[in-house]
């Protein structure tokens, strides 16, 4: 049996394709996915044998940053782009991160339609013309092109904490504002409920201190009273000797009003240390609340930073999922073209269609995760009811940590507010113990008074008098209540010392954990970048083999899955590094750019 002309042509094409594969340099040749608007037309093309273009080699000193982006279907939501060329830059050793200009000069893969015989064509399967899902659109407010210069006061929440929306339009999101991480931290400082509560607790402690210091001054009381009472006067009875009768005296009654004014000056001259100990306890309580405000601010900074990175990761996952869906659609087009040419199978088409469905489902879930991540940050920042935000910064390594692990631990011991809080709590308990013991010790007070009195309607006028006095109080027996209260404070002192040791060990562990995670993620960035290059090249070769008829659809699908996973691993490694850096800064605290508290 002689081979047909079509089989000879296919074999000849396979030989040429294999030769071109062997001659191609080992560089990343990006595969440009068709735009969503061109998908129906691309599905009608014949099998192609693209040449292997040479992509520009990334600079070895380039910092970690997102790959070159080429937008796909119109999406009004900011910070969602499509990395169509998949050209990852290499990760460099410690260097100050810079923002490199996007490289959009990578050549696209050329394709030449292959000849096919109409008589040999197999039944075709129509390409599913389903648009790639986009994030929900909403009219965005007019903003400046540079997000770093925006006035974001309009994002602030209503100053009334008791606001209670009752209409749907009051909670409807009407716009999405891209913001930077620094802007998110500023918004958190202005609007955070945790910061506001900590500040109110500090003001309450300061008011209590003013109340305690008032005991150092005497008290002056003034009183004015008016008393009206009935006065009854009875004349004495008399005996009349001439008549032998007794004359009963007459009774007269009248109302008498007395007006009295009084001034009383009192002062606790000696309190056995109660007054000074109370003032000392309140002073240390103010310091405790200042440290609590600092702790809340540092914790808020960490949470906002992590939420911002989560939002960046959600955006990147949407981008990667959208590109994976485009690649799956392109793969489906290739499988359908080979089926029409008679060199493919229906099984390969079904595999491609399943991959498209899975990719579409993944993209839908990633879009949902993106919305959740954005709303989480809105809730953390305490923004208004009708605003949404997105990340305007690219995914890149934000900074390097130049301290060693021992230096970081010692710096954390010196800076952490939680450690000083335990020492302050110990001093508060000592002062309160002194207050408890003073209850069974002598108390001396002095007082002075001046009063005036006048009976209205009487011609005698005002009468006044002065009084001076001193008083000694000494509770000789209270059933052991004061001693028991003092024992409680002694236990609180021991508890504060124990908690100091526990907090110290916890601080060290937090520094070590963040430092080790930082190093691991730093190494993972380099590994993930190399894996991304290899996965990109593997997908290119798998697609060329499949289009030449010497590869299988399974190889393309596996390569596509590996590439998607490699991109996710690289994004997660970069953001994992940034999260570890934020946690390390929180573990050390009080860095020059890391204090949100007004009072350190």
C-alpha cells in the first residue's frame, strides 16, 4: 500500500518542526495568546507551525517585579492586567529594588497556515464563544493619574460612629480607588476603630490621673441654708390674792426664718502614703495606656500590610487565571484545527474543552477571592460605606533586612512595648499594695470653718463664728481585709514578672520565625523564577510538538498546568517575602517608618 500524499506532507512537516526545535536556543519564547475579541476568528484558522523567536534575555540585576502586561478584555476594575508574554525577570542578589520599564518588544510567534485537503477533513466542533469573566464594573470617581498624590479624604467614613444606613443606595459601592500601601496606612491611622478606642482609653487614664492629683489640694465647701420654723411663747401663770384665782398665761405663736451661711476647709494632712501611692499608680496606668496605643498601632500596621499583600495576591491570581484561560482557549483552537485537518482526535478536543471549563471555574473563584480581599481591607481601614479600593503598586520585593538575627533579637527586646507594659504593670501593683496597707495606718486631717447666721425680721443682725480642728483616724482592726488586699497585689506583682519572662520568650520566637521565613522566601523567589522560565519553555516546546503532530494533547495540558503553578509559586514567594518582612518589622517594632502611635 502506497502512503497518501497528505500523510507524506504531515511527516515532512514533522521533520522540519523537529529540526527547528533542536536548532532553537534555550531561551524563553513567549507565546502570545489571542485577544478575547479575536477568539472566534482564531478558531477558524488551520494548524500552524510557529517559528521559535528569540526573546530578549532579562537583565540579571533586574529586581523582582511583575512580568510585562498586555491587557485583555476591557475591565474597569483597576490593577487587573494580563501577562500575555510570560517573560519573567530573574531575581537578583540583595540590591535596592527599582522599577524597570516594561519590555514590550518581545516578538510574537509567527504562524503559517498549513494546507489541508477538504476531502480528508473530519467533522468539526464549534469553538465555544464565551467571554472571559471580568470583575464587576462600577463608575469610578474622577482621580488623578498618580495615585501617590491623591487626596483620599473622601474615602474616610462618616465621623458619626452611630451612623446606621437604612436604604440600599447608602451601602452601594459606587467606585474603586487604587491606593498604595503607604496611603492605606495613613487611612488606617485616621479611621481605624482600634486606634480610636485606644486613644479614648488613654484619655480616660489621664482624667483619672488628674482626679488622683486633686487630693494634694485642700477641699473648700460652701453651704447656705434657710430654715423657717414656728415659735410658740406662753406667758407665765399668775395668782391673784385678792380674788384667789389663778390667771393662766397667754400663748403667742409666730414664724421665724433663720438664714445660715457656712464655709468649710478640709485637708488630709497625713495619709500614711495612700495619696502618693494612688498618684503613682495612676501615672503608671497612663504610661501603660500609651504603650497599649503603640501596640495597637503596630499591630494595625501589620494587619493592614498583610491585607494589602493579600489583595495584591488576589489580583495576581486573577491575572494568572485569566491568562491560563486564554491559553486553554488557544489550546482548544489548536485541537479543533487538527481535528478539522484530520490529524487530531475527538478525544483531544474533549480534553481541551474540559481544561477550558476548569480554567473558567478557577477564574470565577479567583474573582470572588479578589472581591473578598478588597472588602477585607476596606473593613480594616474603616472606610466609608460606598467605596472600594484596589492595589496600585506592583508585586515586587519591597526592601531588604540588613540586620543579623542576634541584632534583630536584641533590638526587639529594646523596642517592644509589650515588654515595658509588664514592667509598668508590676509598678502599678506595687503602688496599689501600698494603698491597701495604708487603710490600717493612721490618717490625720485638719479642718477650718466659718459660719454666719441671721434671724430674718430680727433687728439683731448677723452673728458669725469661727472653728478650727484636727482629726486622727486609725482603724485598729478590719478583720484582715487590708492585709488580704495587699496579698492580692503581691500576687499581681509576681504575675507581671512571670508574664514579662513569657513575653520576652515570645518576642524572641516571633523574631526568629519571621527571620527564618524571610530567608526561606528569599531563596524561594530565585527558585520560583527559574522554575517559571523552565515552565514557559516547556509549554512552548509542548505546543510546537503538538502542532507538528509528534506530541500529545496531554503534554500541552500538563505544561500549561505547570506554568500556571510556577507563576503562582513565584507570586506567592515574593508576597511571602514581603509578609515575612512586615512580620519581622512588627516583631522588632519602633522602626523609623513603622510607628503609627503619636506618643512612642
